[in-house]
C-alpha cells in the first residue's frame, strides 16, 4: 500500500483552510506540552527559594510530571480512540490548564508536585490526541508532508523554546508564570479546537478498553521511567533502581503476551511489528536520548562556563531552532517523497554524530560563535531530518480507529528516550568529572570547572554514539522507498491498514 492509497477522497475531507487552522490548533497544544518539559527547569531555583524545599526534593518537580506523562501515554492515546478525538483533545486542554493554574498558585511544595503530576496525566491524553487529530485530518500525501513538517519541527524545537521562554518569564516576572502561561496557551487552543477540529463519525461497534493491558503497560512504563529517574539521583548501584527496571521488563513482557491474546488489545501488535513503524519508533527514542545531551549539558556550559544569563542561554538556542524548522520543511516536502525514510533518517543521524563530536571539543576558552554555534546548527539540521519523517512514517497506514494509540507510541518513544538519556548521560558526565578531578588533584586552578567540561565532553561523545546507533538501525530496518508503504507481515491483523478516513 502506498501513501496515495490511504488518502481520503477530497470531497470527504474538511475544507483546505479548515485543515490548516486545525494544524495551527494542534501545533499550539503540542507546543504547550513540549515546552513544559523544559520551561519549568529554569524556574526551579526561584521556586525552591520561594517555597523552601530541599535540593533532594527538587527533582520531584520534574519527576512527578515525567512519571505521570510517560506511564499513561498509551492509555491516553487509546482513550482518545474510544471517546472521540475532539472530546479528548478539549478535555486534555482544560485539564492541563487547570493543573498549570494550580501549580502557579501553589502555596507549598506538595501542591506544586501534585499539580505537576496532574499536568502529566492530562498531557498524556493531550499529546497523542493532538498527533492523532493531525493523522486523521491530513490524508492527502502532499498536505500530510507539510503538516508533519510543522508538527515535527515543534516536537524537536519545543525543548529549546522552553529554555528561552523559561528564562524570559523567570527574569522578567517570576517562576509562577512558567506555569500560568499554559492557561493562556490552552484557552487559545480550546477556542481553535471548538471551531476547527472536526468530529469523526464512529462506524461499527463501539470498542472496549483493554483493562489488563492498560494496567500492565502503565505499570511497565511507570517502572521504566522511575527506574531511570532513580538512577539519575541514587546511582546505578541502588537496588531500587535495578528492581524498578526489572519490574518494567517483567510487566512489559506480560503486556506483549497479553496483547497477542486479547480480543480488544490496547496496542495491536501489528502496529509495532511493521518494519517501518518499528524503525520510526526506535529512531525517535534514540534521537530523544541523544538530544537530551544538547539541552542539558549545553545549558550547563553556557551558564556555568561562559556566564550566560537564562535569557542569553535561551537565545543561544534560536539558531538551532531556525535550522530545525527549515530542515523539517525541506525533509518532509522535498527529500522524504524522493528518497524515503531509509535514506533521510540515517542522514539526519549522521549529521547528529557530527554535531555531537563538535561539542566534545569545547573548553573553558571556547566561545559561543566559534565553537557552540556550528554544533547547534548541525544538530538542528539533524533533528529536522529525523523527527518529522519518523513521525510521519510512524502513523502512516494505521486504521483511524487505532490512530490515537499509534500516535501515543510516538510520544512514548520520545519520553522513554529522554528518560534513558537523562539517567545515562548524567551518570556518565558525573563519573567522568569525578575521575578528571581525581586525576588532576595537584592542579587546583579552575579544577572544578575543567572537570565539569571534561564530563560534558564524555556525555557528548556518548550522545554521538546514540546517533550512530540510530543511524545503523534505521538504515537496516526501514524498507526501501519502493516498499515503504507495504504492510508488514501478512498477518490476521492486516485489517489495521488504513481505510479512507471519513470526516464529518
């Protein structure tokens, strides 16, 4: 089946202008969710000083969000399939806005953490629903490419935009506005959803929720994200870390076993058994793990080593964002139709390796323009070549009744990749820093600062390794362009291949 085969007849789709306004609405919602992964980070020191919580407790402001978000994504995606995407989209927006308002007004640490967890719950409903709305709205291949170019650019650049916005809001207003801002963004998106997001008429019997599958996969994802978060704070020698990761493995195995037997599976295995989708999900996961080194360690370097303010740090990422947006449009509209993901995604991974290796050369004498900027431009080009084609491929050819859960797999891959990147790269950098300081104990001049930069360099090298691994996997697993649309494995689940999407 080719891309053209899944396109709806033009007469059955919303008008062209309405489709593009739907893209604007979905893009705003996606930006809000992606921003929240980093916008709060810059506000943490101010929030800690205001509410008086300890350094040990500080991580829970981040972890509470990631645990709820990561563990409930597949459930949220399937729920949007069951209750209707327009309804799920609006519920997600309202809930996210309310949780953000609660966090902004938090009088104490406990309320702030609870609000962040609630943000994660509604974000897990909102993020996959937004992508599913895009998938079922844009079914004409040329328009689909443009839409996913925009959406992929938002997904890739949102973290850097969050750093910029967080710096501006924290310096010009106060930390609470990093949460309050979501209320205003959500109001705009809610109005857009009511006006432009089209309701899809249900056909056939109403599907049922796979409760055992939901419990198994939610528990597995919770244990996985929590395990990596615990490794970041308690170290890899912690029995709790390995216990959680082992539990994740057992639960995930049980989930796969159950999905092969359930009459109404939460995630039909045919979705992930397709070679192109499997390659797309793995590419998103690996790129997410590698990219974390950019936002985390480059931020540390700019602020601690070069003395940049939060606003200056955010502005420093703008060239990467611009490059990413341009690359996303070029890759999805011009290069992907011509070369397919089998060439485009490995190309992006190779550029990512180059950008990371440039960052390994940073020293205390480096400057932004000469040393940091070229690497950020390369990494923007890399992510613009990886994320939009992978997202488009991951949701291509999926029956509209499963568009929500297939979209949730995209978000899950990115979230799990970020969790892995956080734990591994932080641990690697910290260990390398300690080793450097121990090896140069007799030289006290700028020893701590040089040790930190040495630790960042090792983390960047591992990030380059992530991209290299992603390049090899994507080059092997993606099908050649001529076979890109063919459904994998003629299994009894072939009914998952997309039917024309009828939009009311």
